[in-house]
C-alpha cells in the first residue's frame, strides 16, 4: 500500500534570524529542503528540487491570493483547530525564495510579539512546514506541490539540524543580500554575476569557527597588551 502524501506535515528545524523593526520583528526561516525521508505516518517519501520550485511558484503566483497570507502557527494547531485560539498565528509568511542551488526553501516571516518573545526565550526552537503534493486548488485545478502553512514546534521530524537562534546580521544575511530573491541563478547575465558573489559570500559560512576563534584571540591579545602597557610591564610599541 502506497503512503498517502495528500498532506505531509514535516518538521524541519532551521535557523531563525530575527531583525526587529519599528513596527514588527521579521526573520528568514528555512521552510524545507530536498531529501528522502521515512515517516511512521507517511512511509518513505521524497522532497525534490522540483517540489521546492513548485512551492515557490505557487506561493508567488497562485495561492495565497492577496491580501490573504500563509500563517506560521503554533504546533500546527491551525491546520485542525479543536477549540477557540488553536488557529492563532505566530507570524505571517511574507516572501519565499530558493537557496543552496535550489535544495532549500526559505521564507521571510513577520512574527507576532508573542511568538518573537517565545523564540527569544527559547520556548520554541524549530520550524515545521505543512505542504501538499498534487494539490487541487479551490477552482479544481491541479497545481502540484503546494505550501499551506508552517509552524513553530519543539518536535522536529528531522534531527541534527541547526536550532533557532536570533541575530540581526551575519554571514547568512550577507549571502541573502548578494544572492537572495532569485528564482534562477543562470537565467540572465546579471543573475550569473550575483551567483558568483553569492558563492564568494558562502566562503564566510564555511569558516565560521575560524573567524570566531580569530576574533576571540585577537581581542584577548589586545586586552592583554593594553593591560601590560598600563602596568608598565612593557613599553608601548610605536611605529611612527
């Protein structure tokens, strides 16, 4: 018997970078990634690059139709609410884009103050998408793999993924600035140029630990030097 994938709720822990504006906190979260997965509920299934690309297309061009927005809820409760309040949002999905050469789907979320506080206090640490394969739209049209919602959760389906954390600028945001919001890196000369910049910015991500230790040791060395000069233990080195 083939598994029913009419509705897959897959928990994908991902990094959340929180940037607070004057009006509301926003962040980019990883919504999904490619791979083959085994679930006691759905059996064995795959998420492909085509699935992610179809989710992106449908989000931008089919559903939700403005001003409707896709919710980020708490523990998937809005998908099957049992009592008043189960359907409340933790945030609203504003933008979606592909990253990692089409192997990852990311989204920008406008968080509610309640959800932002829970994330900051580590009450919620992961993200889980709700999507449908071979989805039938409300007009009866088959539109393929479609993202329906996502949730903050503490029970991720996929383990060994980076947990939620909060930061305003980093190597990740540098990659987004130079190569984000593109459906295709190779479609135009300008996109190919941005892809080159994106690859170079990825150099920072690959060497996070090196930069962290370099920064730590440099600051420690500078503090020690100033302290020794202040105590008269050494003479300040002057180059000019």
